[in-house]
């Protein structure tokens, strides 16, 4: 899977998550992704994460607020 399979917004979210983890050594919560990527709604952020997970770019741990892991592609 390559980044070419991503929309611009999906790519922005993925890059935001990568940079956040590099800077803070933990993954962002959904609200931080929402505000950090300039999304109006919480659901938009959730939808982007679901697509990134479906495409294999990230893995999310259920019931963990900071449970986003970047997959090595």
C-alpha cells in the first residue's frame, strides 16, 4: 500500500499522527487529530481513521484513547 492510495485529507491525518508520535512518544486522541487537522466534526476524524485502518496504514487498539499505531509499509 502506498500513500498514493490516500486522499489529501487522509494523507494529512496520517502525517499528523506520525509527527505527533515522533514529538510526544504517544499517539494523539481523536479530538487532537480533529483540531490538529482542521476538521469541523469529530465524526470526520473517526471516518478518516477508519479508512486509514482499512487501507492498512494504521492499527487501532480498541478501548484505548491513545491506541493508534503506524504500520510499517
